[in-house]
C-alpha cells in the first residue's frame, strides 16, 4: 500500500509552522513579563527613595486595607 508523501510533507510543514508560532508567542510573553517586572521594581525603588521604608509600608498598607 502506498502512502501519499504530499500529505505527510504538508502535515510536517504545518507542525513546524505551529511550533514556530507557539515559540514566538511564548517569547513575547516572557519579554512582556520581564518588562513588567522591571517596571514594578523601578516603581518600588522610586517609592522607597521618595518616602523611605516606613512611609512606603504605611502607604502600601493604607492602599491594601483601604485606610
């Protein structure tokens, strides 16, 4: 029994394209997560330099507890 090599080749190409798209999407997600983390760290450092540790903790607790 003969198999159709054209279908096998098309499926292999589709699998390769799907893999590359998934890999690209994962890399975009990783880069976005890193940028958000860096931005958060920069904001935390800015708050610490402007208010000090005590002021930052007080402001954080006030924001979380609604005081």
